[in-house]
C-alpha cells in the first residue's frame, strides 16, 4: 500500500468519529501524492506524515459559567496546537454548538498549510467551544469568555500560541478574552488578534478575510483572462467573512445577490445592501428576515438555497460542507465560472471534484481565505513593534500577500503537471515550507 493510503487509513482508525478531520487529511494527502511518492523512502523513514497529521499538543477543558438567571452551565473548551515548525501556533477560536475535537482538528490541520502559504512566520493551531453565543446577553458572553480564558491562558502567549476569532467569535468576544488574559497574566501583549483598535488591534483586520478572498478571486480570474467587473455572485453566510466579501466584490464592480444564515437566505436581484446587512448582523445581531423586511427588492427563503441562483461566481463564506454535489451540479448547470472558498472546507470532496472536472475555476479556502490570518500576523508585527500602521498600509500588504498566494499555488501546480488545479498547487506550496522547516529541526 502507498504511504499516503497507509497514513489515511491510520488516521481514520486512530481518530474514529472525526469525519471532518478525515476529510481535511484526505484532501491534503491526496494532493501531495505526487510529492510524497517522489520522496517516499525518506518520508517513511522519518515518519514525516505521521508527525504531520498528529497535533503536537491538544487541550480539552471544562468551562463552567453562570447565566443571567443564576443557572450554572458547563461547556467544553479545546485548543489544538498542531504544528509549530514555521512559527508559534496561530489560529482562531470557534464558539458554536457543533464544535467537537474533530472539527477543531480539521481546522487546525488546514491552518498549518494556510499559514505557510501567507509567507509569514506562523504555525498552525485552532480552538473553541461548543458554547453558543447566539441569544446570550453581553454579560453571559463575558462570563463564558472569562471562564474559558481562565483555563486557556496557561497555554498561550504572544510568542507561543496566538488565538483569534472564527465562527461565533468576533470583536466582542476577543475583547473579553483579552481582558481576562491580561488580568491573569499581568502581560499587555499581542496574545490575541482581531483586537479592538483602542487596544492593539490592526486596521483592516475586520475586513481582511472577505477582502482577501476577493483579491485572490480577482487575480485568479485575471490570470484566466476574465474581468471580475460586472460578474454576479452568490455569497453564503452573513457573518464577518461574507459581509466584507460582499463589500469588496461591489468595490471591484461585481454584483453579489445573495447571503444566508443558519435559518434562511436572501435573494436580492438589485444587489445586497451592505450597510443594511451590517446594521442587521453587526449591530442588531438579528435574523435575515429583518433585512428582507427593510428591503423591498429582497426575497427571503427559509432553509438552504443560495447555490440554486444563476450567477457567475460562487463564494461560500459560512461553514464546512455547505456546498455539496447537488449544489455543484446546480452551479455547473447555471454556467458558473468560479467557486472561491471564503469559509474553511465549505465544499465537499465530491463537489470539488465535480466542479474541477467541469472546468470551473476552484479556489481552495486555505489559499483564498488566508487574508484573515495573514492580517492577524500583520497585527502581531505591529504589536511587537508597538507602532500601528494605517489602513492603506495594511490593505496594500494584504493585496500583495493574496496575489502572491495565488501565484505560488499556480506555480506549484504547474511544476508538478497539474496546471490550473489550485487545490493541488496550494497544498504543495504550503507543504513544502513546513516540511523543509520540520526536516531542518530534526525529530522533535
Ligand atoms: P461568523 O460567526 O461571523 O459568521 C458565520 C456565518 O455563517 C453566519 O451567517 C452563520 O449563520 C453562518 N453559519 C455558521 N454555521 C452555520 C451552519 N452550521 N449552517 C448554516 N449557516 C451557518 O463567522 P465568520 O464569518 O468569521 O466565519 C465564516 C467561515 O469563514 C468559517 O468557515 C470560518 O472558519 C471561516 N474563516 C473565518 C476567518 C475570519 O477571519 N473570521 C478567516 C478564515 C476563514 P448564523 O449566524 O445563523 O449561525
Ligand atoms: O480560519 C482562519 O484562518 C481564521 N479563523 C483566522 C485565524 C487568525 O488567527 O486570524
């Protein structure tokens, strides 16, 4: 059996009930097959793949907190420190009821290659909790965040492990987490990114993932002879990534006509009103029904459906496995040109394969959504320097990083005879740097 197949079998056996982690490992190792087969003897001897797919360290802890009625709740907290070959562990925290160790491991594994692709010195990690911030008061969210950090602070630090936001963790949560870290450690350091601007946050971090997704998409289209201006887009999600993807798409002359949340979706043929979407989601923390109520041109539909709309570009920006084979078939039938992932692993393996086989340009999340973590690394640089940069400086660096990621993935794919396969290209380009660093540092 080939080394790749052996290691895939091994992780499935050793990590049962973690389908998302299996999926992420399969996607990466299948892409790397050509590189691994060329070095199979040495990699086997060094147990390189076993070291790559096993986190360096993982923490699981109890998070007790008291709600506004005095009732005590107990959630589970996680932090997976996956790989520190090229820098301190870096990756977000996800607060969502679906969180379990398999989800955090899939996200942490993806983060290794994504962070490598940014060209910045950051290793891979991820954490979170099955806590649901939805419907909680600010005080309840604060109580949870303080309890979560009371355990987490032992394992993190500005040069060790630097968490940030993800689903359910935005500026409010990062603020509470930072306050408790500072109180417990007595250190005013850049231990979290995505901080508020008044306490060490970076300009453009809020916008970075969505903006970066569009910079990547624009470059991918341009290199395939296509202008993004005038293209219609289906966007899923209505959170941090989706909102700023919609905003940048409009700035580049494209027309996003959908967004969604966990209860329903909007079709707005006039184009999404970003100011209204921000008001509904960022200020009121309300459902999309409020968007539809305030916008005569918008239709609201219950459930799932953004991929049934006839558009040129599809930008999944909500969550994992939200775009399946049936959705891919709808998109192809509607002559979609490109699918670019804003979320982490939003497209199933079958759907990705179908899209690529049908000639659709496909941008994998670990490349196209890397602008968020890249700008987090820029926030770390500003914190270390103790000097903030302007919005324009950060945004210009973000644009350069995203364009470079596209070309590094494109070049790696070409080098191995997979021209136009950005999944293979991104995985190979991300892997090469990490392996080089792992080899140089010996068996650790
Ligand atoms: P937010 O919490 O800000 O928004 C998430 C959005 O997706 C919400 O509209 C939410 O709807 C929807 N959503 C979440 N889970 C589900 C689900 N199970 N089913 C249907 N809809 C769902 O998160 P972000 O925008 O930050 O993250 C979105 C994606 O982007 C995630 O995959 C994340 O890992 C990825 N990402 C985020 C980065 C960042 O910097 N924030 C960087 C790179 C990737 P509702 O509110 O109803 O739950
Ligand atoms: O998935 C991701 O890259 C993020 N949620 C952002 C991580 C970060 O450290 O900014």
